[in-house]
C-alpha cells in the first residue's frame, strides 16, 4: 500500500544550513515527501524524482520565479502538485507559507506552516522592504493567519511570538524537531581535549563576539584551552580580527561537513552557543546544535535566549547566561573546565536529556500524528 504524499515547500531547495528540512522529509515513515521550491540553490541534494523547482538558474527560470511570487500562480508547480495529489502542503518558514498560499488555496489543499526563528521574531519595520519575499509575506500575512490550517512553532518561545502578532492561538502547536540520537552519540574511546567548540553561522544573532571576549578571560586562567569555531558567514573577517587581538589559542575552520563537526564534538569539552537577539529582532527558534552537542554528551554554555532554555537545563546539562554577559560565559566555562566531577555529571545528564525529550523518531511520530489529524479533517 502506497504512503500518502505530502509536499514540503521551501522557497530555496536546499541550502546546506537547512539539513533539518531534508531530515523532516526523509524520516517520514507513514508519508512520502515531495519537495517543491521556487529556486534551486547549491547545497543539499534531494531525491530528483521527488523534487520540483521553478528556477534552475536560467533566464526563463528567473522569469517564472518572479511571476509565481508576485501573482501566486505557476502552471508548472500547479500541475506537479496535482500529479502528486498530496494530502497537505507543509511550508518551511513563514515566508514560504505566504508564497505558496495562493496555490494551496486554488488547489484546495490544507496548508501547514513551520515557523523556525527569524520569520517569527524579526521586526517588520526593518525587513518589510528588504526583499521581495519579505514584502510578499507582509502583504499576505493576514490572509495566511486566516487560511492556513495550522502553524507549527519549533519552540514555545516562537509560539509566543506568533500569538503576539495575532496568529490564532488555536491554530498554533509547538513541535520540537529533535535529532537522530543514533547518528549523534559519543565515542567513549576518544579523549576529551581542552577545547571550547562553537558551531554555527557567523551572524549577529549567534553572539560569537561575546564568546571570543569570554574566551580571553578563560585563557588568562587556563591558557591551554583552545577555541574552535566551525562555520562561515558575513562576520567571519571581523571576528578573526577580534580573535587575533584577544586570543592566543584558537582556530577558524569555516564550514565543515557533519562528520567533521561530530568529530570535534567528540574531542571538545564544552559547546558554546552564545546566541543573542539581533538589532532587527532576529532570534533563534531552538538551535539544533544544542541538541546535537548534548546528544554527544557535551555540556553546553549558552544564553537565556529564545527556545534555548527549553532544551538546556541550567545547572544540569549546561549553564545559561544572560545575553551578551561575557563575565558569566567565562565563569561558567571555567567551572566546568576546572571540575571534572561536575563535567562528568553534566555530560551524562545532557545525553540522557536529549534521549528522553528530543529523539527525532519520537518527534517524527508526533509530527505524523499532526499530519494524520489534518488529513482526517
């Protein structure tokens, strides 16, 4: 018996930073995911037989993409979705929800929209005219509130932000993505090194500058501790300048594949996630890296930011400082680096916490239950 099809719609298919979208689609057990987008980008590979994009990089594709975004219709996408005959469309991010809304309406297909971070937190006055997608989103947001079947928030924090913006509370559910705890598990044969690890895009909301300043204080006490930064982004150059000025033991490794990231999570003693609310309001939803790190038995030094306190238990699996609190980030790091028994306790509890509450298999069953509920309605 064939599995009911669902369409996973994202404007871009598929940036390398959005592994969670591919994981969502490919881990479905009771449904078959088909991927639909407005533009193909270099990044993650998707099954070609289940993937449809309008713009593959030529002039005609660009023209088709523009028409689709502005008037909400595409013959190519409409025919493909009719052919698939999905029970629902699950748009990834609010902006993608607004793009696909007219097509979902014309085909009378239930629309679910995942909200994951900036799409629910950034301030309208700063971004409304920053891109065509943002302009369309704010043009259609009120219609989206009324017509979408369900809004899926990746944390209670994001759910609260949607409620503040007038989204109907009865249409919002919190659902944690979770991670594959079988892929992320520590190798006890490897020795931990005096390394504090950062993994993420080098953007304002990731707060890496405050980590570098905290590391300067850590290295005055424990000079052997090294900061390893994995990730690229617009702030890399300025952060390298700051690190060269303040630190004597550090590495910027750029973007790395998942096997390299996991290897460093096995070697490091702490994972630092110093996230902050950016100037334009941009915030995290619930960064996957805090789940991955804890699954690898890695205590987390992070901040009281967005959905992070929903995943890191202060004083048990990690420590949470106020945003931009350099002194506390340094002090919490030193506590765990200098106390092997505390580190061991946090390490064990971190792994247990993710196993119990963020196992992607369990979370996928919950998401499939949501899909089934919508399909029955």
